[in-house]
C-alpha cells in the first residue's frame, strides 16, 4: 500500500506548527492525580539500583525491585508489574529541533486520538535542562491496563531524553514521585554506539505445513514466489488478470495476497477457488475502514467492538481447511497506518494488545490453520526511537512468520532514493536474523520503481540474491501494481518484464509448493 515519506509529514507538521495548532499549551486543569506538578522529592529511604546505558549514553538510579530491560540503541524499560512502566528514549535530533521532535511525536495528545485526554502540558527547567512535561489519560482497556501517563522530554545538547511513565489511577501519584526521583539521578554520558551485528547464521529450513486438502512444502533450497496482482478486494476475482500474466511469464504464482479492512466482506466461494486451483492465500488484515482512514480503531478492537467481523473472517479461513496466512496490522511503524503508536501517545503496547486480541479470537474460533505474520516496514516513519519495530513485537508465542518489506522507490519524488535490492535486504536480513532467527521469513510485498535507475538489473540482482544469499527467506511476494508515480508493475518496461520472466526460469523457483492430497 502507499508509502508516504517522512518529508511529506514533516511539511504538514511545520504548517500546523505555524498555524498555532501545535504550539505549547498553557497549563490545563485536570483530574489526573499530581497533574503537571513536579512532585517534590521527599526523604527517599528506598533502596536503589544503578543503570548505565552505554549504547544511548546515560545513567540513572531506579527503585530496587523494578525490572530492567535494555534494547540497545532503542529503549530502556523499567517496570514494576501492576504498578508502573517507564520507558526511556535517547533521541538524537540530527537536522530537526527539539520542539519539532517533541510536538510532532505528541501530535496524538493534541488531537485527542485514540481516546486520549490531555490534562496539561508545559515547559519547565529540571536540573538545568529545558523540559517539556505532558500528562494524559486514555480509556482503560481491561484489568491491569496502565492508562495514566506522565512524560518528561529533557533537552541535553542535540539529544532529547524522553521519560514516558504509565501507571494506573490508584498508583499514579506514587509512580510519578518515583519518576521524579529517577530523573534527579539522571546523567547524560557520551554514547559509545552499537557494536556491529554478527553475520547472519546459515539456515537450512524445510517448510512443511499440513492442511486437510493441501500441503504447503518449500524445500530448504527453494524460494516460493508470490504476487499481489490487481483484483477486487473481498470479491477477489483474482484469476481474471492473473492467468493471462502467468501465461506470458510461463509461471504459476502459488502464493497470492489480498487486503481487508473492517468494511471488507469476503466471497467465500472466491476464496475457495484459490485453493481449488492449488494456491495459498495471505490476507493483510488492516484495522481501519477503507472508507474512513483517519480513525483510530485499535481501542474499539481491543474492547471487542469488531469481534463479529473478526470471527466471521476466522470462520471463513478455518473453513478453507488449508494454510492461510494473516498479516495483521502490517507496517505498524509507519505513520501512514492508523494502528501506529503515533496515534496512541507513542504507546506500542496498544498495538500488541490488539494483536493478542485478534490472535486469541482466531484460536477461540478453532482457526488453527491460520499463520500469523509480523511485518514492519524496513524504515520507520518517523525514524524516532519510540517508533522502532522491536517495540511492536508481540512475542514469539503469537507470531509464526516474520515479514520483511522494503521497496526501491526510485526517484519519482524529491525525497526518494534509488536503493539496490541487496542495499535494502542485506542489512535488514542480518538484523532480523539476529532478533527473529528462529522464525521463517517472507518478503510480504516489495518491488522496484522504473524511474531513477536500471530496473531490469535490479530484478536480476533480486533473483540471484534470493537464490544464494538469504536462505531463511522462504517466500517473496511482488507488488505488481502502479502506485501513484511509483511504477512497481513488473511489466513497466519491456526490459523489466523480460528480466522477471528470465528470473522465474531458475530451478530455485520452479517447483510444486502447494500439493493436493
């Protein structure tokens, strides 16, 4: 789907800033405990532990008994279950100002997205650091949900240190006092940076997934090609345009993908036709309404408002009785997706709660044949620490496959850059193998633009590399559509089409993957 660039969002942000919509607001009275007060630090006799984060460059002391987790270069998380959770981000500013970072990051507070109620914000000085303070609440999403927030954004040189605390109504005042004590011990340090990730380990992984009518088999030395070809969402009618293309390419795509939103209803007979033709389907379930994209539906989803829709999908997929891949909330680290944390006060736990709700519901419906695919974009938009894809990961227990998505946008827009296939996928593959190496990978959608370079050469590099360099990528899906100025269709030029057809002749890709029983 469409990939808006960071430049577009920054321009919109600056326009809003100039109009006064995002200017710092005066103190607002509210009913949040300890609203906007830098709670005095009393005589603290509590035992404390020291934390030194050499990757991001700071140290602090925190109460004993809190759990500590450092995601190097991303976040430091301190938590006391049932009481509070504090996440610290060290954000280098680069070419933007501290005000641009803080106010853009907190746009959801100003707009009241995701049931957020902003109780106040102000600027103050904490130990010599210019600091923004925000207090907000949102709807509670169940027992144990922490829905009371306080955030401090401390500016230290060209870095903003964001301290985001969340607690509950009963414990917020005490947790805010703990936060203030922690900040009193905060010291910025010269960051030492991250060590290089190790080389991706070699993988020999045979994929064998059983269905009642078909088996999906991808040998260790093979990669299955898939395609997103133009079709009618819900009604599908996939074969009308696909079969002529396959005839031209002399190749059958056994893996097809489609999209669905809350206003999508599937024609089950059309779904069944795909499997009757010895193919497998992946559905990108996107938690919004195609007719109304500026909504924030995760809150309603978690509370069960859309269970009747999710259950209908689960029952239909179950009835197929063969492997069905579900790619829920793809590209969640892009602010073009209304399930991004940008719409929910930067709290990635909201996405994880939604994922778990969908997963549990499918399990309750008995849809054991559904495989869940976790799929960030290869570049976070905005590229801020709070939006890092690792913070969205719901955990190994509810994820079956890892999806990779990286496009060569070419140079159709001013902010676009031509990127070679390996320039995109070599660092991405290494990083994902480090964090998710126990899971099989697929490229859930990708393509190259025609404008800005040699697309035919890009395609040839893609086919060579998938056969030799990335053994854990078991499925690759081409996004065969024009997307605005981006000519992603494989037949955007005679040379590109010829290169694609040539690549498909490699024995690495020519095999029967969907085997009828």
